[in-house]
């Protein structure tokens, strides 16, 4: 989460973590999705129900091509026919397919197609208060990732594990990436086990 109002992907257990941190889920009205793998999506069904029954606040979802179809299918699977007949109508929900560059709900962004699995991943560069936050989602260490982070003030990118993790960035590659961009503050996520410098911690709140 960024500034209590922007959500980057929506893995589980999203809603319980928000409550533990004292964050109002209804304050999050802009969501950027990088790709459609389960560990980036499966916290969203309870999250949208909070919008539908508790906060009643609008939500805009920015994501790769087909984002509306994928999420609507997920929500129907989670909540059955009630999603269309009742839940969906209780709060404003809007889908936006990410462009190479654009502005949504007052946030300017750029996208960089990244290499991950068969469908790839959409990396984002968000322009916030005169600074650039780069968010990779999941990706291999290939030239597009280098382009994504170049010139960014803050980077959130993955570092799955040592060696050669399939379709992901290794610890060694992530450390080398950070070393090539010494003026950028890096936060590593998607760390599956062990200890890694600059790795984020669950329920950690950071001022930058």
C-alpha cells in the first residue's frame, strides 16, 4: 500500500493485514494490478465485499488487458450469482486497462512490460508528489526491469530466492540491480524464505 490510498496488487490475506495495521480498506480507492497470478489476486474478493457492505466507497482497478473479465470471473466464483444481482451494484467499481502512460484518479503512471511466465507482467512507474515509485510485481532480471527502475526514487521489486528461481529475480540479481542504482531506495518482496538485506517485513510501515 502507498499513502493509505493506493494498493499495489491484492494477495491474501489482504483485509486482515489492513485491519491489523489500523488501515481503513475503504480509503483505498485505486488499485494497480501487475498480472493475474493467484498470489497477487486472491485477497481481492473479501476486499471488494468490504467496499460493497461497509465503506461503500468507489474503487478503480488498473490492470493488464482483460482485467475486467478476469476479476469479474473471480468475484463470481467467490460470491456466486449474488455478485451480479446484489453485491456489484452496492459501490462504484471501475476497470481501466493500463496504457503505456496515463493518469487515473489524479495519479500519473507509466507502464513497462516485464518478463514473467507465459503472459508477462505489467510494471508501473507512479508519479507521486514529485517522486517516482517503481513497482515490478514479479519479473525476471531482464532489460525491461532495468528500464523500470532507472531514475526512480523508490523501487519495490521481487527477490524470490538464491540461485536461479524460475521466471523470477534471484537474490544475487536483486542485490546487483540495487548496486547499479545507488541513489534509489529498494524494497525487496516475494522473498520465499531466509534472510535478505532490504527485504520487507510483514506489517511493516515505512516513511520515505
